[in-house]
C-alpha cells in the first residue's frame, strides 16, 4: 500500500485515500526535532492487515531520515513503542 506524505512547517501525515476518502493515516505535530504522533486511523475495511504498523514504520523512517525523535500520544503508537524495541533509536528520552 502506498502512503502520501503531507506536511507543512508544524504538522505532517502519511495518508492513503480511496475514492477521495481517507482510509488510513498517521498524523503528527512537529515541535522542533520531535514528531508528536497524535493519531492513527485505519478504516474497518483494512483492519487486520497490518496497515497501522505500516503507517508507523513510514513515520519512523521519516523521523530517522530527518533526525527527529517521536513522542507517542496516539494509543496505537504508545502500545507499539512498549511492545517493541525497534523504535528505541527514535523514542523521546524520558528524563
């Protein structure tokens, strides 16, 4: 599945549309060098296909490429960060 990157100076998203309707997306606010990931959505028609993980991996690749860290706010990303150490290099360090 292909995801379109949409961004401006303060926010970004990876989005997949079908027939003009967003059916999958992950969004973030950009605060300095931190992506505050605040929303992940996958339409019911796509559930169970690993689409949310694909979206998170796209966002993680974007963070790595741009030397950003990710602060998870979205419950899916919080859970994914807790379950896997694959994102340790981009997690915001807690002091």
